[in-house]
C-alpha cells in the first residue's frame, strides 16, 4: 500500500488501486515467456478482436481519440463529404479539443437533445449529408443509457440509406453487450467501423483498436503513421489488454448485476437517485440533491477520513442545488456491498447539506 495515497478502497473504475506498476507488471508476466517476440502480442490482440467483433481487420491505435478521428476522416474522404453527426455529448466534441475540425477539417452536427438518446428523427433532421453517423454505446454522459435494439437497427439503417457510414464509439462496448445480451459480433455488425478501448473496463495501460473491412483499416493505417501514432513496441499496452479480455470481459455480466443491486439500494434509501433505474449496464449515475462544490467537498472529507473514494468528479446540473456522479462497477466496486454504498451516498448527501 502506498502511504502517500489516501485511497484504500474506491468506487471509481480508474482508481490507482489496481493500476500500480507492480500490479500491472505481474499481470503482464502471466502472458509472456522468454520466446515471445515483440510484434506477436499486437498481432494476437488484433486477430482476437477481429474475430470477437466479426470484422475483417483490426488495428491498434495509441488512443481512441486518434482512432476515431481517423475513422471519420477515412469515411469522409471516401464519400467526398465533410460532415458527421453524433450525440451532443459525444467525446469527440467535449474532450478532444475539436480535433475532428482543427486537424481533419470535419464538421460536427449535434443530433438530438443533450439529455436524451439520439433518435431516427434526429438523424433525419441533419440537413447536410453526413459522411458518418457516430453512436456511443452506452452513452456515458446519460448514465450509460442504450437505445433499444430495434431502434438502433433502424437508426443505423437510416444512416446507410443516407449514404453515411455507421461508426461505433465502443469505448464501453464491453459494458453495452451485457444489456443487449447478444454476441459482440452481432452488435458490431450494425456498424461499418468500430472503436474499442483497451484501458477502461479492460483495465489495460492505454490504447484502442479500430476495426472494419480490410481496405478501410489499411487506409486508417496511413493516417496512424501520418499522425505519429505508429509505435515501435506496443506490447506493454497490448499485454494488459489481453489480460483484461481473459479475466475481466467474462465478468461484465456480474458487474452489471452488482450495479443493479447497488442502484436499487441507493434508491431504496432515497437520499439520492440512481439512474437509469435499473441500470442497463455496469455504469450508472447517482443524482444528488446538493450542488457540485458541496458534494465534491463531502466526498473529499470521506476519502480523507476513511480512505474511501466515491467518485473522481462531480457533474453540475442546470439546477444549482443538484449534481451527479458516475459509478462504474468493475473490480473496485465489487468490494462494496450494495447497502454500504447506499449508506455512503446517504452520508455524502447529509454532509453536503442536501435535502
Ligand atoms: C466514449 C469515449 N470515447 C472515446 C474516448 C477516447 O479514448 P482515449 O482516452 O483512448 O483517447 C473516451 C475516453 O474516455 C471515451 O470515454
């Protein structure tokens, strides 16, 4: 245990607890021997994901940010169109400094309402013909909401009918799969290109994989090189991702079941409100009747006193007396009984002065 970190237990997926170098190195060592050659793990990971997701080809990228911007660029160049459509809270707009526009000259059409899932009507309403429509499954900023399967199929069909590619931001496809309860390749089949993350619920060091038909992925590889994303060795990222596929992917349904139990306990207690109710994936939001600053301070006090980290950040709400935070159930949150989390949330609300 690192005495400089106050965190002893955490409800936050990316807490330092399981990301310490010694723990990560132990995971890697389980997957290699003296005869393993440097390029082999990457090729093995790409083959494994192409098979799992039923795509012709897969390519490792250093980040999802690079992978998705490249995917959209290739779709745009192939169609001679510069626009793409995505949910107003897409990661590309909120967290990537508008790289799609500044680096790639693309234009984003925000489709639909900020606080609701995208609909077919929202896609129809995009007036400029899009090169691609992007879906984030699940929609993280809506508490991990997912469109129903029939809606998703209708939406991807519509995108293609409009001459656009269907692209999946599958940073959390591993979580989304637990709701649809269909094989990963059936979900991926709805999309022309798919990005998955290696370091979120798979707990890798970093990295992403972009998948699609062979020609598309080859073209994406040109941009990977142009943008300086080609790395001589990727095995540190790749080995931790392979470990995640072996050990964490099979647990995703159990993570979802525990998320549902935690959310039910929070809602039974009643001091705060877990949404969606019940959660569709291992990810959900806790809506708290107290403002962002007060909740942040209350969380910091609980961490300092008891070593329990409840969240990484608190989201503000239009109503200044309310805020929310995210819980993603992975190995960290499995250590908490649902009633304990409900008790912590209750205490948090009281300390933040919530009503
Ligand atoms: C939904 C979503 N898409 C894309 C990304 C980008 O991934 P990366 O951090 O590998 O650039 C993230 C990262 O948090 C994400 O949450």
